[in-house]
């Protein structure tokens, strides 16, 4: 067997109050795509930060091309040939493609030592051509799509002559066509003999692009193998320590009286003539392809955006929110699609994030004076969501994506909502946390909470919803009851192959 490019043995990392990694092993060979799999909090991010010099391990060894290495910072890791491309592109938007690619390793004129922009621009042009990318080296990065920014980061890895390229959830914000382009580049890197460490929660991607896998759970090495010799159920079992026979548990719909009524809701350029009723205890799925207008509809219902037409009632009374505060007073809660930018204050503690919507209940004359009350409130709802953290005093930015989502959910439990709107609640989180979110949604519905669930994952919509409202380019194209739900019918409405429009 070919000698490994990178070998990790007994790697351990201990933070105050938590053992993030415990005797982890990893072996990656050149010319292979190796999946690193594990639920949120499994230790994947900590391992990547050690490999890229952000963290120094507490114990264990790392060997690169058979020689022991130890990185004190990211620069040393890059110089050794290890480059990471993160879920959120880490680039300078106001600088050009060339400036970003050569940031930190400029080419200088041999005689004058001045920056040789002509050489850097030409090299960038050649690297982009090798990757079959139609991007002008002088283009400002802020003018590129998310997909092209990722491609530029990969190009930078090539400019650094990287031996190992780490891709952390690289497809989370890409369309289907963009994912195909990314995979074409990954295969090209593989042909060039580069090693790729690929981190993704999407099993379809892992089985399409990866050769080998390693599974972590709770900071420990669980096992490894060839992707082609395994299956999704076996890997999930390794990830969470139990079999997942059914990701979407059976549930019986017991809907109550009508709580929300929407008639002819419209917003110029976003959506038109949206009408539906929502009942207590009901999970209403909202599905549509990119540009369907789903998020715009719920933003308007929650008072973030203003409607241009139509009416709404809650419990039979007129409802016309001028702000999210109006919506919250009427018993609405919204878990937004972008948890980091819209759902959390990342540099605030979990305590302050979870108590944020109910500060008025914890204040006296504008000051939070009931510190003990706040602590017990946060502990009650945080423990209900089983958040994994060193304590509620830590900042939200220190948590894994799945635990951040649990904080957002915990934040809204205490508001005792009558209507809960969830916009892509399982986006970018692992299968175990998804299962926890699904259980949470069913639990809320069983309490009589009316739920609107937006998801781009069709199996999730079909598995969770009592009814599904489908949209296409801002138009409501159909309603489907649970007994009639099928992927083919939902997609026919989503691409508007069904002519009639059904109102619910």
C-alpha cells in the first residue's frame, strides 16, 4: 500500500473543562479524497485547526511524508503544504483575485525586491486556466459569487503548491451546477496527486467524491474504511453509536383550531397572492426551488419586511406587523436560515443569547437584576435542547454549528410561541443533531404550537410535514396533504408542471 502523506497518531487536545480530542488517528494518502465524518461536536473542527496550526495539540504526533511535524501557526502549516478552505470563504472582498491568491506569499523582483504584480497576475491567469475557470485576475472578490470565491481559494492552494487541501463543508452555499463544477476541480486535484480532506454532512456527496473515510465521535476515533465498501446506515451507526432506522419518527396529526390566516399576501418583486390557513399542532411544510420566495414570505409574516397587499389574522383578529417585536408580542417566533448572522450574537455568551428575547421579563427599570432567575431560565431551556458546551458562560462563536442551532432553538422555547417559523433548521448540521431538531419540532407541535417549516431537503419536508405548500418564482402553485405526499408530485409543483393552482 502507498505510504501515507499525513499520519496522525493519538492526537489529543484538552481545553479547560473539555477534552475536545482524545487519542485520534488519521491517515491520508496522496491522490485520494478522504472524508472526515462526525456529528457536530465530534472534534472535526478541532482536528482541522491543529493540522493548520491554529491550535497546538496537548498530546500525540503528526507526520507529514514520514517526518514528524509541529506547527505553531497557520503560516508554518501552509509552508509545509497544508491549506484549508473553510465553509465561509476567508478572503478580502475589496482586493482583486490576484491580490487574494498571493496574499502572504508575494512574488518579488529578484533585483529590486519590489512586488512583481505582472508575474503574479500572469501566474494567476495560468492557474485559473488550469482549473478551467473563466475569472479575470483583476476582478474584485466582492463581485464574485460564493462558488467562485471557493474556486479562488482552491486556486490559492495551488499557488502555494499545497500537498493536502482541507475542504470544510465546501458545498453548503452552492447550487447543483456549482457543486458539479467543484467536484470536477476536486477530481482534477486528485489526478495531480493532491490529497483532499473532505468534510461534509451530505452523504450523497461523500459517496460520490470520496475514496476513504474516518469517523469521529465525541472527540474519539471510531473507525475508518473504503467508502465503496460501506453504506450510509453503517456510517451513521458509527457516528452516533446507534442505528437510525427512521430519521423521521411516525407522528399523528392532532390539529386544533385555526391560528393564522393569510389571504392574498403580496410583496412586489418577491411573491404574489399567497393564501393559506395554519392550525394549532400542525406542521406546514413550505417547499420551492431557489428563487421561489419562501423566505420572503415568512419574513413578511414575521414583520421583517412589509407586505404590499393582502391581509392576515391571528386567532381571528387582524394582524399587520410593523416590526418583529409586533410579531413576537402576537406569539410568533422565527428561527432564521443564517444562524450565525441572524440567529445569534456570536461574541455574546450562551446565557445572553438564550435570554435575549425575554429580557423584559428579567429586567427591573431597564436593568437585568434577576441574575439568578436568568441563570435558571437559561439552564432550563438550554438543557432541554442538550447543548454541548463547557458552560453557558462561553461565547456562541466557540460552539459547533449544530450546537449553535440548538442555542437558537433554546432561545425561542422560552417565549412560549403559538406560531414557530423554522427556515432551513437543519442546514449544515449532522444527522444526529438533525434527529434532535426533528424531535423538537414534533414536540412543539404536540404542545399545540403551529409550525411553518421551510426546507430545501425534500425528504425532510415529506417526512415532517402534515401538509406542504409549494411555491415557484413567488407564486403559490399547490397544496398537498400528507396522505398524498410524494417527491415526484412536490417537484412537479415546484417546477410548475401542474397547471392548476390549489389554495389551502
